[in-house]
C-alpha cells in the first residue's frame, strides 16, 4: 500500500520509488488529502530519481505551503530551489501564481518574465507570456480602481496588449489570453482590439451572432466597442458600452471603462454604470471570501453555515449598492432568483462529491434540448455558464487542472463553459505544433512503461499514459475525417475545433448530465450509482468514446468521492469484459495487465462493453 511506502520503506520490486511516491501524492491531492500528500512528498524529498520528478516534488510542496498554510516564505524558498533544478520555468510560473494570489503584480510579472527566459518548452513559454501580460493588466486595473496614476504603467500595458494580440492571433478562441487582451485594450481605449478579443472569447465569427443569452448585449458591443478611442462617445453611448460589457459578463473591463479618468466623474451616477461598478465589487469580494472558506475547509476549520452567510451578506450588500426596490431577498432561493433576473447569474449552494460548496456563474447560453437514451427521453433546458465566481470546492482545490464541468437537475442541465472551451484548441496544438507534439509523445513513451508496473500492482488504477494514448487516437481519428473533406490550413483548424468542441459537449453534457436528468426521473439512486450510470452513458453515446473514457481514467479512481467510486466500478467491470472478450480484441496479450491495453479495443467494442454494464440498456433490450 502507498501508506506503507512512507512508514516502512518501498517494496523491493518498485523500479522508481520517487516516481511512485509522486504519483501517489498527485492522487492524494485529487482526493484533497493534503496531510497524506505532504507526508508522501516529504518522504520523496529523501529519494533519488529523475530530476524532473524531484523538481515537481518541490513545486507541489510549495503549493501546500502557500495555498493552505499561508507559509509564503517557505513556499518561495522551495520554489527558489526548484528554479535551480529541472524545468525551472515551471517553478517561476508557480511563483507567479503565488504572487498573483497575493496581489503582488510586479513580482508576479517578474516571475513570469523569468519563466519566459528559461522556459524549455513551447507550452511553458506560452503560459509565461500570457502570465506576464496578465500581471501588467491586473496592476493597471487595480491602479484605476484606486484612482492611482496609470501613466507609469502605460508602456508596459501597451507591450502586454501587443503580446496578447499576437497570442490570440495564433490561437483565436483561447479563453485566458482573449479575456486578458480585452481587459488591457479597454484600459488603453483600444476599441477595435477589444472587440476582436471579445469575438475570440465567445468564438464569434466576423458576421456570426453571439451565444443567445448575450446576443443582445453583443450587438451593442458590435456597434459601439470598435469606436472606443477612435470616435468620441456621448455620455449615453459610454453608459451603453459599460452596460453591454457588464451584460456579456466582462465585469473587470466594464469596471475599468466606468472608471475611465478621462470621463467626467458625474457620468458614474448613471444607473447602468452604478450597476457595473457594484457588481464587479460584489464578484471580487465574494470570490475572495469563498476561496478562503475553501482553504479553511481543507484545514477542517470551516462550517457550511459560514458559506451560507458569505453569500447572504454579499447579495444584501449588492442589493443596497444598486438601490434595488424593497428589502433584500430573505431566502437562499430568493437570492439566486434575484441575481438571475438582475444580473444573468445562475448557480447553487449544495453538496458536490460530499463537499458543501458554491457554484456561481453567468448565463451565456440558455436553450431547450431533448435527451434520449434507451427509450427514455424528455425536454431539458441547457444552460452554459461562464466567468464563474466559484466553480465549487474541488475545482479550487485540484492542482491537476481538473474542474467541475457541469451538473443536472430534474429538467435542467448546466455546463461550465471554461471547462470545455479551450479543450479542442489544446488538442489541436498537442498534435500539430512540432514542439508540443514531441513533448506530448515523450511523456506517453515515458509513462507507458510505468503504467505497466502500476497495473501489475493494482489492476484498476490511474494510468496517465493510457489516457494520453486514447486522447491521441481520438484526435488522429478526427484529423483523418477532416482529410476526407479536403480541408486545409485555417479551414481545417476551424473545423477541427468545432467538431472536437461538439464531441466534448456530446459526451460530457448531453450524455453524462442528460443521464443524470433521466435517472432522477426514474427513481432514487445513491450519488456513486448516479455517477456510475452517467459514465456508462457518456461512453456509449459519445461521438468519440476514446475521448469520453479519458475522464474516467482519472487520478481519483477508487477514492471516497462519488466520481472516484464510479470510475473504479466502471473500470473493474471493463477489465472483466476484456477478459471475457479477449479473443475478439486484436493484439490483446493476456499475459500482460489488461487495463493498459484498453486502447486496443475498437470504438464499437468500447460502446458494447459499457452498454453491457448498464441496467437501463438491458431493460430496453
């Protein structure tokens, strides 16, 4: 067992104890067991192994120091050591994040620039360029909020805008640089660039309409935003522009424009400007409070009523700030109803994977869909949320990049758009950028041998190389399909992104969350069973079953969460299916562990395996 690794030394058959320890620490983080994670990492400090693993140990320990314990000095010391080791750019980026969280934007920019100087991969250099530009934009926005002199930041802000514009030009549609570019452009009064960045963020073509819930405000931006800085805007047009940015949920940009020092202070008395300023302050304050609640939750020092109070007090303050009629809503449902009606907000307080948390975002798509599985169907409302104030405890706590992707009610399913919007762009880069492709395939080769050892010790466990191989197979299949259409260049990239984005939506939202909605109509199931049944559907009804399987092959396999238990159950049943049908699987070697050979199954075999596990499918047969 992995605990024995810390207390009694490593089993003699482990080829790389440091790698095994780090692998276990990552799994502990996924399960939010930071005490176990720290014990594993501190044990790993005494081990020898690959330099990249040793550096990752220091980076993970630094995160534990500053994120949970507020030991910033200890974290900086660890990261300083890590910058002397393997992949120093990653350590500098970790320091950038620490400084950003503390609102120290100049040190954050300096750390990002150091990462850019020493970054050894295209991915680290891209992230460093974005991070350095974001730090400058954040510093300028804070200066404007505080009424400070912005002049000294202008040259750096213009350079940041130009960097972000180059990045977005290379990867149109990528969310983080698009949002930062829009915010920098608004601060500089560069309307044409701000409009172009807005279109990139919402994946809107030159003549296409915006997502339906922000379409009206998007039309106002199309008319007014390109004029910013190039054509004198009347007071009313300025107020309309602030309001449209707020209604399309770019709250920081709306706040910056509302506080433009070149505009008369009296303009801020307009109700549209007042709403934008009040809401930006509400979102910023609530996010900080909820994040601190989550930190204390990990430390087991917070109670759920404290989160309820945070939301109640924030909504009451917002209600007063916008001079809304009547008294603030007195119930939880009333507060969410008021936020939805007044500010296009949707969300919930509740239990997610055993944790009491907040999901609160802004509606960008709101439409009706019909979900049909195994003869069960019904109309469902589909809501996509963006610009989240909070995406739940786990999304905040996970350090693997994972986040909640959505949830379902009886007749509504919600999608967290940022969890999906960049997925197809990143997939394109992984296989089409030569450097990114080389790094990705080097990781697969390195981890495949380790997967084999992991599966020998535990037939059902997290296998990172297997997930990566399935992802590659799905991407290459999609590229081959595009080749049959004769697409090349930008048209090929655009079609790939559209198709893969739709594939993500089909399996993770329409199939998975849709199954939740169907099951809630059919009866009462435990949380792990609900997740298990939804994961079966996400593979069976996926356009790309290999892509759908990657979220089941997660570091949380077998932990106490409903998702972890469901993932383990599904994979155990899948291994049994492979044993029964091994003679039908081309190239299967029964002498080897079976799960690492999952990628030998055809798409049809994957669907058949998961369908065979589903009681709803058997009922419909």
